C-alpha cells in the first residue's frame, strides 16, 4: 500500500495525489483507449478518484487524486495491468485541493492537445518531482558527485531550501522506503541511501523570509524517536534551525530515559521527536505517545513545545493529537517558522499565568 488511510482530524480532507509514467505494452488503438477510459471513469467515480490520462507515442502519463483508500484501490489495479510496463512514479503526496475536480478521468491523446494552462498548472504544482527517481538512484548508488551536481544546478536555478526538502528530498526518502518494503533494496542500502540524502541536504540553504523570527534565541533539541536508526529528518532540521539562528542540540537516544535526561539537562524551549522519513512506522503510535508524555514530564515547570515528524505524519497516517504533540509536521520544510510561533505563544501564555 502506498498511500495510507487518513483517520485523524489533522489530515481529514487531505487527498492523495499520484503521478506516474509508463510504456504501453503495445500501441492502443483509439477504440482501445476509449474503452479503457470509459471503464476507468466509472470505476474512478465510484471511488471518488479524479484525474487525467495522457497517451502519446507509446507512453502514458497519468495523474490520479482522491481519498487515500480509493486511490490505493485504483492504483493497485493499474500497477498490475499488463497493458503497460516500466511504471515509474513521479510524485506521490497529500494535497488539500484537487486539480481535476470535474474529471473522473480526462483523456488527452497528445501532449499538445492539453490546454497550456493545465500543463502549466501541473508543472507549477510539482516541477521538482521529475528529479526524484534520479536522486533515489544516485543515493542508492552512493554517487556523491552526481548528487552534488544536481543540487548545485537546482540551487543555481534559485529553488528555495524548503521546496527542495518538501518536493525532492523527502519524497526521495519515501521512495527508498518503498523500495525497501518491496524488497528491492536491503536495510544496508536504505541506510546508506538515507545517509547520502542527508549529505545532499547539507547543501540546501534556508533563506530567512519575512515570517521568520529572525535570529531567534530559542533552543530546540532535535531527537530521533528512541531506537529509530534513521537520522535523515533530524539532520535536515538541524541545518534549517541553525540557519534561522536557533540554538540546536541533537539527541539519538536509545530509550525514553536517555531522552528525558537530555531534555532535563538542556532545558530547551522545544523538542522535535522524529520517526523514519522512509518507512511508515504505523505500529509506533502508542510508543511515541509515551515518549512525548515522558518528555513533557521531564520539564514540569516550563512549557515545552513538542513536535513530531516522519513518514507516519507526512502521509497523515497519524496526527499530533494521537501522540499528544503540539505539532505533527508533514514536512521538515517551514518547521522553524511554525515552531517559532508555538514557542512564542507558549511563553506568552506562561507569562500571563505568572502575572
Ligand atoms: C495506462 C492505464 C491507466 C488506467 N487508468 C485507470 C483508472 O484511472 N481507473 C481505473 O479504474 N482503471 C484504470 N486502468 C485500468 C486498470 O488497470 C484495470 O484494468 C481496471 O481498473 C480493472 O481492474 P481489476 O482488473 O483489478 O478489476 C488503467 C489502465 C491502464 C493501462
């Protein structure tokens, strides 16, 4: 399963969006395409799925959007369909609004048939997505020069650090996780690949914008959830918070006790507790809830803002409420701004109760 059901209030209303390309097993006739699309429309409609299918010169490009469970059902059929091969997922994420709300499946037989405005919209929506498979390949092959080259080019083109994290690095981590889940790479490959992404992430710079609390004097402890071996998320956050002027400490604890000791020693304004960005970790909700609870306890006299992150939250499979956190970040991107606001609010609330 690639897109997970969303049960909680934070993710409620979010819809899954998936774009892939593939090669037709044999060129379909106009009648073949019409039949495929007529059946697909009826089925998509029953599952609340909308989207677009483009066929040109032996290749398909399809975007599908809908509630994660409906989308999963349709996607499992499409993946197994022998009428196409070399299926390559280009993007896969949760969005708040649909692009094709009126179309169970809009069909284009040629790229230049599609209205410019629509293509422009698609490109604008996720223009970095085309690079995700290449990033995964370079990272799994530990090809540092190619990774560096690609990031240097994207930096030159003026992509913001947040966009590179949200649209490129985090989807690449999830794609690697999918490869591991499908037994296409080993635990060793996955760990090495995530390490390469972590290295690429250091090249990303975060500019301060007007919303940033400039030169914040707040402090944050960036922790992996106890026992979690994947450190990619905390590493991205460390660069980001450091660039925004925060005092940053890191923790890779093996137990709740080790984490709470460190919180107690450092007395940070905020703590972020991260699960893997690559693997779904759906069985970790209650364990993480306990970690969050103990973290708060460890600083009883001062407000501690607690955020959580990882693929579990990026795909809205769990919510902040479920684990007792103040924030479940769906991406590392922009977290410095949200956390700055939360810490400021917590301080104000404390001052009010003291005066
Ligand atoms: C390129 C391509 C795109 C497709 N798109 C859809 C689609 O959007 N919705 C759909 O229900 N079936 C789509 N299909 C057909 C499905 O793969 C499958 O044949 C159909 O859903 C029946 O599924 P089932 O055999 O699992 O019942 C597509 C097939 C191909 C080759």
